[in-house]
C-alpha cells in the first residue's frame, strides 16, 4: 500500500513525481513552440500578402489601396494625310530642251532620249546667251506645267525646279547646266508628288502661322 504521508523537507522526490514534473515541463515547451510557430506563420503570411499586393498593383492586376483615379483613355489622334506619289504619263509632258553649256550636241542627245521615252519634245536649241545654270539642270514651268515639271525632274538627277506664275500653258523648259551628267535609266518611270487635299486635312495637321510680334517702344 502506497505511503500517503507527506515527505519530510529536503527529501528526494519519488520517481513518479519526477516523471510528472518532466511531463509538465515538456507540455510547457510544446505550447511555447506551438505559439512560436503560429506567430512565425502569421508573420510569413502577412509579408507574403503585402508582396503579392504590391506586385499586383505594379503590374496593373488591380487598383491600389489609395483610391487612385481611373486612368483616362487617351483620345485617338487623327493621322495627318501625307503626299502621294503618282505616275506621270510621258505623252503628257511637253518640253523644250535648251543647252546652256559649251558642250556641243548636248541638248540634241537628251532630246533623243526623251523622245524614246514617249516625252513630247518641242524646241531643241542653245539657251539664250548669258544663261547660267550651275546645277545639273533647271526645269522652268508655269502653274499648268507643274505635274510635267515634277515628272521630268524625277528622271533628271540634280535638276532644280523654277516656277513662274506668269507663264501660261503646260509646256516646260529643260535647261541643261554645267553639272549635267545623264538621265536615269529608261526603265525608271516618271512620277510626281501630289499633296493632300487641304479640304480633307484635319485642323491639327495644318501649319500654324505665329502671331506677329509688336516690337517694344
């Protein structure tokens, strides 16, 4: 029969009491470890949630937490029309070939090449005395001959255009200068550049004229 009498002070604990004390200590350690694990898991989940939230806002998956305004969709801008390149019928080009250089037969040779391409050649002669064209050539034309002048310039490298608003008719002059070399190969077509119709150009594409400034007194 077990002895229920109290032990004397300083007496060694019995094996049963030692086991009970060890079990209580172990239970305390387990509870402490469990609480520590829960705290660690909670901290980890909070940090993970903050990271995912920041990444989502940065990538645009959802709106930020500060009530940012919804982005305003940019209004589509009207594209400005550009000039187009169109073919020029050689039969619609009437040209006089003039030689302003000292090279004999230059105008005649160029005139033959233009005729072979289908261009309508008029006069073939020397330019008036005193005419100086330092460039490869100069194409002189009036308002009606602008398309023909552009077509001729497209196969005459280095030729400069010279418009005379007082000149009548569609015919043009090709004045050969000191820098003249040759026409482009015969398989190169005549072309001209047509600007867009001003009536169809959006206002945003039209050039603006700066307001005149008044000089200070």
